[in-house]
């Protein structure tokens, strides 16, 4: 088979006419509203293919910043002051540009065309660089794929970084946060858990936070995470929060069944054996229709890595604007290098979870296992009981430890349908620690708010 010819020079896609029309619209407009619209749409001097057009646009930006009106003469004068007038072709070319259109009425369309072509050129550049890097050799295909995907998404977002804020902006945002908490009893951009006592101490889960829910096996950490997902996607009096649930242990069908039984209050065993009364069956089906409308997605991939989870979450976020991500659970995540010590693998996974929360600007809840020390020593669990705990404890913003609480009569618990569980806030970067009581309905594997004596 003949080899395809490579390195054939091609002119990247661009439109001389639309670039000129955009600049003409801004000049004819007087360099105020038009430029303001361009800035809002993230048009920069680099958005233009022809360097001369980038220079003209830069002059318009500087005039706008100085609150100076623009026309052909003023733009030419600005270019001359910076030594760029001859580079763009002098006053003749500026006049030629403004003669391309009669009115800035269709400026939005010109902006869109210039922006789209700039986006295509950037994609070509990223794709070309990726091909060259691939031919040069790739040590880790998964990591390489994530880097390529991240580069493509960075291009598609086409945003100017706002990561550095002045102290004035930071204080303004903080004042809005405090004002909102004071008057509305909730935090800006926070996702409530649905558990009153927990939300009272945390003010909900905030964007960019990594929240760890840890427990010994069979304590109900999956049920707790599922109850939070249900609460935010099927709220009674609030806007649903789109949620992506990664289940590495249970199938989507099993989780859906738990959701349906828990929300309807119908015991699965009674359904399975056919002893559920007709009214319960009707309630069960009514709840199913309600859940079908909720913005909840369950990914049941097994043996998945944090790299793959970040890629999947990024795609879903780009499509649905997620508000919460849940991972069940950390110790089942695969590492890109299984030869590393397990603690190093968990450290890599933990950093990846935190990076995903920051990148997507959503809270990420990740479940984790506790070691046997608390059971062996018959005490409440603590941070050091996290398996491979060092990096998890360091990266997490909130760590919640699920426990049976102080010593309780095991035989008595077996006879009860509803038992108390303690959710220990062992770490909270921006708030207090403490113990939150929860009620666990064993027959429904469901957590609910604990009814205090004063509330009964």
C-alpha cells in the first residue's frame, strides 16, 4: 500500500470578507457597543487570521478601554501612534475595510463566523500537534487520550481565564455569599444533601469541593450517596440538580430498584414474592414515572480509571451542565500503573478526583472504605481509619464517616426496622466538625432525617 503524502501545506480556513465586516461594524458603530459585544463573545486579536486585522482590532480595544469613540481617522491615528499604521496598509486599507458594509446591523453574524473559523483553526492546530506527538511516541495511551481531549475541550470552551481575581472582586463575592446565607439560609452555588442536620453544619456541598463518605462494608454508604442523588434530582420545592453517578460495584438496575423502593416506601421482598398490596403497587409505579423525569445518569462501568471518569464527566458536563458527580467507590478505581504501591495509586486517584471537582466546578462525592481498626478497637471511626488515608485526608474538603455510633445492643438492633446511624463530620475545610444523627430504614436500605425527641 502506498504511503499517504504528508506535510502538504494547506491554508487554514478563514474569511477575509467576514473579518473585514466585523472590523467595519465596530468602526461604523463608533467603537463602543460593537466592541462590547465582541468582548462578551471572547473575540481577541488572535481570533483574526490576518495579522493586520488583529492590529486594527487591538487598536479598537485600546480606544474602548480609554472610552474614546472610533472612526477611520481615530483608528488610523491610534495605529500610527503605535507604529502599526503602515503594517495594516495605511489609511487606504482602513477606508477599504469600512466600505465593505453599510450598517453594523448584522455584526452578531460576522462575530459568529469569525469566531467559528478561529475555533476550527485551533482544532486543526491541536489535532496536528496531537498527531505529531503520537508519531513521536506515547508511553501511556490513556493519559495521552485525556490530554488530547482536555486540549479539545479547552478550545471549545474558548474562554479567557478568570482565575486571578482582585481583592475587591473576591470581597464582593464573599459579601454576596454571606448575604445569601444570612437571608436565605443557604450558600451560593451549594448543593443541599437533603439531610437537615448535615446541611445545617455544612451549608450544602459547594462547587469544586471533594466530599468523601467513608464506612466499613455493609454500613450503607452507597445508600446514603443514592439518597443524596435522589434528593437533589427529585427535590420537592427546588430546581433539580443534574447528577452523574458512577457505580463501580452495583449495576444500574440494582441502584434504580433501590431508588424506586426507597422513594415509594415499598419493601422489595414484598414485591419480589408478590405479597405487596395493590395500593403499594400503584404507588410504586407512580414513583417510577417521577424518577424517570429526574436528571440522573448512572454509569455502571467496571474497572474504570479516574482518567476515564474525568473524560466521561467532562463530556456529560459539556452536554448537560452537571451540578453533582458521585463515585462509588474509590478503592475500585483502576490506576494507570498497577505496579505502583497501592498508596501511591490511591494518591493519584485522590488528586484526580479533586482536579475534576475544580475543573468542572461541581461538588464531587466519592465513597471510600475504612480499615478494620475502629471495629477491632470498638470505637468511633476517625480520619486515620481511611484506607490508604494520607492523600484522601489531604485532598478532601469534607470527610464524612458513617458509623453505628456508640456501643448499641446488636440483638436489639436486629429486631428494629429503623435504627440510628451517626454521620461523623471528621473534617470540614470551611466549617465545624461534629456528629449528625440519621435514621436508617433497614427494610428499604434508606436514610432519612433523624427525629429528635423535641420533634416527636
